């Protein structure tokens, strides 16, 4: 019987339940290595003696027949047999299609930041908002630029960071060439692993946008700075190295860890009221850093097409793995929010988008099942609940923003023009980051 990646863990779990009983699925854990091969990690005191060598032998033989290339000779092992005591505990809870729950430990060669549990906000940092999309072309970067200009006009100091290293765009929206800093974010990820970075380097990451007002500042860290523009032949080489772990003296820091360190360094050197982060479209490593690593408010941009909901299904089903066991105001899931971009003014179309978003979040098991007792806390919502993540913030379709170039046409960043398109979105964002009041003088 052939076995593919999606079949392997459910079949293994089924055999464990048949041979060792249902309790074994919660007592022990599965290890999936970088190639996708599985091993059952036997936990507890003297598990081989306790479970019986005969039963374990029968289990191993049955699994080999069922899983084929997805196991090798090491079907079952204890942490000590693998010389890794960390396997004695941990792993995330995985819900299989059968309804079974198992404990799974993953080994990834790339994309490891996606396994990081959602982190709390950085101490001393202002609110952070991550602008996320499954696909490009949905107006994500445009909305960020509008938000930066809007908050600056209201007297707020804003830091805009472009983490879309492979398709940079935010810098060219907010910075003319004569204001582009020497270095960009990509240079930070290259240089910080090779040498200590000083104040001069961090200063060379920041450009002051001309959309800064006499009331508020817009500082921009573009993805690429003047150095990259002068040496464009090096850009692909930088990208090839930007996502490598940083061989720091106290241990390798992933892209997520390096991003936290970057924001910490910038906010220690200057106070900001708000940080806006533009991410790479899709399920990219840099997106994991923004969604999971910064305690950020996460705005999931999409247009009303099947591609939006199909793509976000992968992301949300993965994030559902990190659902806390108890709900409450500090539940990180409250930080996610759907944004209906390039939306029609037709209320029926708006309702249809929200309905599909609700189905998406329910189907991905991102929402908890509705509790039997309404007084019990759960991350669960009805279709019409206004504060639910699926009740999207709306940005209307507007031809004035189809070819967005605020440096050539600065009027697109004036409130009378942008408010009719982005007004409700900005009002919701102000409330979410608690910046509705004018700043103190």
C-alpha cells in the first residue's frame, strides 16, 4: 500500500493505538525528521520493559509495512537511545483528520521559525502592526504607506520596516533616492552575523520620508539601501545569505531572533509611537518572523477571490497548532484581523467576503468549537459578531491607488483623498493600537 507525506502520521498513529492503546498517543511523541521520516519516541521510565518487547516488535513491523519510505529501521526509540534528552518532553499537539490528538516534534532544515510559538510583545517597544498577504497585488504596501502618512499627520512618530527583501517596494513609495539610507534591512541580516553593529550602522539604516510632517516623523528602513542600488549585482548573493542563522557567540539566532534584535536596537535609539512592517507575500520565512515573533497585530490582506481563502487555509491551519489551552484577553489569536482589500461598495459583496472568512477560520480550526455552556470562555464567534477576526476591515477599490506613486503624486497621501477609501480601515487601526487620541505636546 503506497504512502505519501499526508498519510504517514495518521497511519502511524492508528497502528500505535491498535497495538499499544489510545493512551499511548498522549504518553509518547512522534518525531518527524528533515526528510519526513517518523519515529515514535518512547517516553517515561523503562518504556520498553513496561510496554513489552513483543508488542513493540509487532508495532514496528506493522508500521514498516504501512509507511514504507516514511520510516527506517529506527521506528521506535527512547530519548537516550537517540542521545537527545530534549526529546523526553515537548512537541506541539497535532489534531489528525481522524480526530486523534498526538504530540509531534518537527525537524526542519528551512522555515524553522514557523515552529516558534507566538511571542509576546517586545519590552519597551511601541505597538507593532504586520501587514501580511498570501498573494501580491492586493494593496498591502499601499495601505501601509497610507497608514504611515496618516499617523504622522496626527503627530505620531512612525517606523516603517520593509521585510519584503526579495520584492522590495515600500522604500520607493516613501523615500526618494536622495533620502534613501546607505543600508537597507537586507544589509542588517548580512552584517549582524559577521561583526558588532554600532550606532552609526543603525543610523545608516534609516531614511526620513518627505511625507513626514511638522507634527510627526516617518522613519523608513527600506529592504535595500543605496549600497545595494550602487552594487545591484550583489543583491541575489545577499538574499541567498539573509535567512541564514546568525552564528552569534551565545548561539545561532534565526531570522525571527535577528528581527527582534533589530527592532529592539532601533527602539532603544529612538522612541516611536508605532511600527509598521511590510512582509513578503506567501508563507515565507520573513513572514513567520512578523506573525509569530514580535507580538504584532497581524492584518491579513486579501481580495474576494478563491485564491485568497485557499492560500490562507494553509497559514491558519498551521497557526491553529499554537492555540492556547485557555482563552482570555491575552490570547494571541485576538491579534489577527482579516482585511478585505480592493473591496466593492456593494454590501452583499462585503457580507460574502466575511462569510467566506468565517468558513475559513472555522474550517482551519483556528476558532475553538462553541462551548456547551455559554458562560465558558472560548475563542469562538458567531457569524455576525462585530469584534471577530473574520469581520473584515474594508478598503474600497479606488482607481486613484491602482498605480500608487506618492513621490510623484503626493496628493494621494492627503487626508481628503485617502479618507474616502481608507477611512474606516484607518479608524479601526487607530483603535486597535490605541492611538485614537492626539499625542501630548
